């Protein structure tokens, strides 16, 4: 499912279009048909979707590069740091959102569960490390920083909440197998603070995670990505 989903996202970006509101609710299965099988180890029935093809929906706020860019975009939990800091945005903000979505698909809960900008940045630092100094110097949102660092009280109730509920990204791994580590390497590359350093969707399709996890037919589809991809407005 993931490689086809990435292909669809990549088509948008190739056409200089940013969705701006990628989240699980906007990635829908084409068919809701499923099978039910009993899992002996888990001692429960499990549902498996028959057709894993997906469609991206809700293009109401999608924006081409040449169009006006609103200051704030994306649903809070999937919002990139450059959007929070009002540094301008383009396709990389979608990549950040997809990184958050992959984490949520993997673990079943939201990576950044917050509704406050300062707390959101504190969660990012707890999970991904410090916000780059260049971004701090460039942002107009200096109220979130003090002497070049995030102005955050780790001993406050909010600080304790972040400390207790967030941890470095790799500590969320459920397995030490190669495929799990490759998935987290992909997620880390998509959650790079600096938009210019963030993995592009075209590059993500060549990531080792996809090379080891897709079937031969799927790999051929990725490798031979062709056809009419012009969606200009």
C-alpha cells in the first residue's frame, strides 16, 4: 500500500502542488471489503482489507507554487516546524505530514498529540532533538525562544507531560529487525527540521525500506513510473 500511496503524493509534488492537509482521514481505501481470520497468537479475529489501493482526498486547501500561500496550513498534529515558525512552506511540509502519518500507521497513535505551538516544539525537541539555530534566528516567532533556545520549563505540568509522553524517535521501535529500522530511517528522513534537507517523495521511493518491502510487481511500478502526470490548474 505505502509505495502506491507515495507515488500518488509524488505526482502532486512533481506538478508543483502541495496538498497542505495530509492526514489519515484524507487517505481512503478504494474498497471497504475485508476478510476475517482468527489470529491464534493474539486470540482474536483480525480484519484484512482485500484491496489496499488508496485515494488521496480533500484538495480544498491544495496550493500550486505560483498561488497565494496561507500563513498556517495543515492539521495541528501533522504540521511541519517551518509552518509553526512561519518561515514559509512548500512541498516539504507534505513530506513532514506523511512522516507523522507513517508513525501513526506503525504504532496506532499520534506522534505529536498537542494543540499548542510551544508544546508542539517541545515535543519535537524531545523526539527529534533541538530545533536548528538557523530556523530560530530566522523566525519572527521569537516569543517561543530565549537566548537561542526553546523557552520551555521542563518542570512545569506541561513540561512533565511532554517528558512522560514523548521519547527519542528510535525508542518507539517495536522490533529490532532490519525492516523496522529501515522504516524508522525513512520516517527520520521525512521529519528533518530543515525543509531543504528533508527527504523528497521522489527520493523516498528509492529508500531501502521500499526496496526490501515491496513485491516484484510493485517494485516494477515504482521503477517504471510513467504516464501523463500533468495536473496543472
